[in-house]
C-alpha cells in the first residue's frame, strides 16, 4: 500500500511536470503564432496602406490628366468655335460691303441738293480744227476691288482706272493698282452735301502741311501715279484757298489734277491758269442716271464732244449698267480713238 502511494505521487508529479512542459511549449507556440500573426498583420497592413497610398496617387494623377485633357479639349473646342464665329462674321461683313458697293449711285460725285438735278456742265471750249482725229478718255472712278478690274477689262477698251485710296472698306486698292501699267488716284475731297466720306478726305480749311502729307502718303502708296481726279469734292474744288494749296503741291510731286467738275463753280480752271498749268476737266458723266440706255445716251454725247472739240473726258463707274452700255456701244465708240489720259 505504501509502495503504491509512493508510485502514485511520483506519477502525479511526473505527469504534472510533463503537462506543464507541454502547456508551456503549447503556450509558447501559440504565443509565437500570435506574435508572428500580429507582426505579419502589421506588416501586411503597412504594405496594404502603402499600396492604397500608391493607388490613390495614381488615381489622383489620372484625374489630374483627365482634367487637363478636358480643359485642353474645352479650350480647343472654344477656340474652334471662336474661329468659326470670326469666319462667319467676316463672310457676313464682306457680303454686306459687296452689296453696299454693288450699285452705287453716280450722283454722289456731285452731290446735288435736288435729286433730279443734272450734273454740272463741262468747261466752255473751242471746236477742234477740221480733219483732226477725235480722242476720248474714259475714266472709271471708284476702282477698289478685283471684281471692278475684271469688269473694266471685260469691255475690251483702254479705259482709265482711277483707284480710291485704301481704307477699311477696300484695303487692297493700292496693291491692285500696282499690278496695272497705268492708273489714276481718285482723291477724296469735301463735298457740299455728302455724308459717307472716305477716310482722310481733304477738307476746306486743311493746312498746307496736312494736304502735303496726304499727297506724299498717296505717292508712297501709288508710286507710279501721274494723275489724280477728285472723288466728290464739290466744296473743296469751289474753294479758292483750298485749291491754291493743293495744285502747287501736286505740281511739285509731278501729278496733274483732273477736275471731275462735281460743281459748276469749280475754281480749278482759273487757279490752273494762274499757275501756268494746263486745265483738264470732265466733259461728260456717263452714269449719273441708272439704266443701260441712259448710259448709252451719255456715251454718244461723249463721242460727239470728242469729235467736236478734238478731245473729251468722260467719267463713269464700274457698275453693271455702265459696263454693259460700254460693251453695247462699240460701234459708236469706234468713231473716235479711245486713249489714256496722258494722250490728250
């Protein structure tokens, strides 16, 4: 009995020790597992957080790129829209300007207060010597566009082109003139009653310096110009002081003034005589009235004047009626010689 009890105590102590050892190992293993798991979890969480940060950065970059691209597309779209709008407005403006210039009334040349008034008469002249050939100069005023030149050339006669100075309405007139062999400049001058003036129109009261600077500028724009005639100018040409300033300046520049005679009281003849200059003035306005037949009647009058006096100067415009009338008048025009302004 005593032996059994002793053995049981030993067994119990041994078993408890073993159990404690096993438990210790188990606890250590579990602890190590949990420690490792915890550490691994932290590491995994750290790596996951890093990946999330990297992902977020990538998302932010993509969004930023997308935003920039969207802005570029928007800006490009806006620019394209603006360009289209500008082109549309340019087209409309060009169309309006062309319509405005399609059929201008020649009455603006002498600006009569009475709409049905006849143009001012030509200068009194002495009939030519019998047997001499009649010479007719036909000046076409207001030449400003390529279509004007094309219309004038279509007539097939040596018509004289008188170009308006460049302006926002017709900016290329000087460039067009440079392509022509000979030409005139249609010099804008103040009228008695006219509201649609060309830019830099010469006015009564302008100083000699201002007039000289304007003529010098036109000489620069039209280096081969030798003749100028007045665009409107009924007030300016009928003012003695104004013409006494202008004619000497033109003479100095080697330019001859051709009086369009937009008013009957023009002072150009007497001032030209005083300065020892030959006077050249318009005899007939071709298209002061609309209609092909009216223009043809004026062409006939111009031919008669050239035959009677030896020379004559007619003035018209690059209008549809005028061009058509000239084409239909080849027969009567053959009775005289159509020449340039320098040939009379």
